[in-house]
């Protein structure tokens, strides 16, 4: 790669990080292709597109020409042609702009690598979707669909339309239940609207909502409810049925790690951060999950290289996710109004409880005695006490002797001398 003769390589203007990603996806270029053409790693390209760093020098000029932002009057060499990547590597599956699993780009695949899973035809959960459009959209959606000057409601609606369908399909892969997946997506966006000031300034609003939806869907308490105890009927095709059974047989943490890395396309550090695990622990879970799924999928078991396994899993997960239409999701206006109504009810309940507590306190203060007086215990009859003891009733002889002794004069000791005769 030759240096520009104009000497402006270090000062080559670049758009914002979000616009860089949009331009790259509009040209149907993956991060691996850009990294190979510029001569850097995939992590460096992702760092450029998230705003953590910016390219400099000749790499800056080559990157600008590759995404189509270089000056037309520049006399530099033409932009390098990115090498073809028939299969994504193990740590970098193709990533859709909505964070949804899609099939990797192949020569026979009609869709572009950046096509969103939300763009599926109408249908209901459990029904086969209609035929996909023959042509892919000419311009892929950006990573942040919110205009800079949008109101909070408009920004929330844009985020919902951008990610709700993909999140529904992802949660279905985690739970195998359409109703639970629909409920999890609604609860996640309900919580996001309640905390919109926090979500709006988050570096990854899609990841924030995705984590909330995953936590709600995978909570063991949800499946204790009668409507969520049984899983939905599995797909009729043997391949998708085996894949879904293999996913649901994995522990929740392993299932989530496999979906985030091989399905959504997150890197291993990002997967570890979202699953609240260390990077080595996430790598161990990923390898264990792949091995468990390979036991039930003969096609996956034939792939010996980790890159081949990642590509096949990415393709099968995308196909299984696309088989679940997401048209039954509510519109974003209902999510916002329901969240606001719930917030109003909680606010009114809190105010009513506070007023009740204050009223009871005032009544207690008004009726309570100023000085405490110990109450006297009421009289009670005591039983079981013996009668009072004393001398027996005097007999007539005793009374006669008492009368006689009382009538005599007292002469001292002589009184004690008995009379004889």
C-alpha cells in the first residue's frame, strides 16, 4: 500500500463512528474484509466503528477510501480490493446490525450479510413464513436508527422497530416458547422506556435491551406459570427440531453463550461481559456447548475445524430463527403507553399509601394518652384456700368452767392450787 502523494493521509476526514459502520454495511463489507484490506485486526475495525479509537496515517486513508469517504481530488492509489471470505472465522461470525443471528454469506445465499432478521414476511407464531423477497435491501440499517434530534418517544420507537423482531427470535432460541419470548421482549422494552434517560446515553442500547430480555426469558420463575410450563411444538423438519432440542438441553449459561457468540456474532470478550463471566470461562462454555450440539447434529459433527463449526452453527441458528415470524409483537406506542400507565398506577398507589400512613399516624397521636397510667387489675375470686382455723365450739361444761373462773377473785398463785375435797 503506497502513501498518498498529497500528504494528507493523517488528516483524511472521517465520518462519525456510527456512520462508518453504516457505510461499510452499505457496501456489503464485513469487518474481516475491511481488516484484511487495511492490514489490521477485526478488533481494531470494531474499535474504529465504536469510537474508542480512530485510524491514523496510511491506514486512515485506506480505510476512508474503502468505505467511500475519501476526497475525489486525492491522487492516492485506488482503494484495495478486500479479499473474499467464504466463511467467517470462529471468533467473528457475520454480525447483523440488529444483533440478530443471520446466515453467513455464501455464493448461493440471496441475502446480504447485513440483512436483518426483523425483515421477515407476515405470519403468526407457529406458522411457516412466506417466501422471502428475491432482492436484499440496497442499504442496510445503521447500528443506531435514532436521528440526532429525535424526541425520546421517536428514539424509543426507532429502537423498538430496529430490534424487537430480532430479540423475539433470539429469545425463542433460548426458551422454545413463543409466548414467553413475546412477553420477554415486551417487558424488556417496558423497562427500557421506564429507564430511558439511562438507556438513551448507553453505549449499546441494543445490548441493554437484549440483556433485559434474556434475563426475563431465562428466569426459572417464569416457567413455573401454567402458560409457560410446556414448550411449544417443535419444528417439523428433522434438522431444526434436533437443533432446538440440543439448544434446550444445554444449561442456560451455555445456551446463552452459544447464541451470543455463534448466533448474534458477538466477540468472545463481549460475550463474556454480557454473560457476567470471565473470558476463559466463556470460552470453555462455548466449546462445551458446541460439542453437545454436535452430538445431535451429524452435519456439525463432520466439521473438524472450529471455524467450520462456527459457520455451520451460525447458518443453522439463523435459519431456525428466521422460521419464527415476529408480526404478533405489539406496536411501540402500546409499549410506551402501557409503561406510562403502569408508572402512573404505581405512583398513585405510593401516594395513597403515604397519605394513609400519615393519617394513621395523626390519629394515633391524637388519641394516645399524654401520660401513661398503670391500669388496676380487676378483683378476682380466689379459690382453693382452706378456711380460717380457730378454737372449737365450747361445750356446756367448758362454758360452766369459764363462768366459774371468771367470777372468782384473783389471789395470785393460790389460784393455781387445786382444791381437795
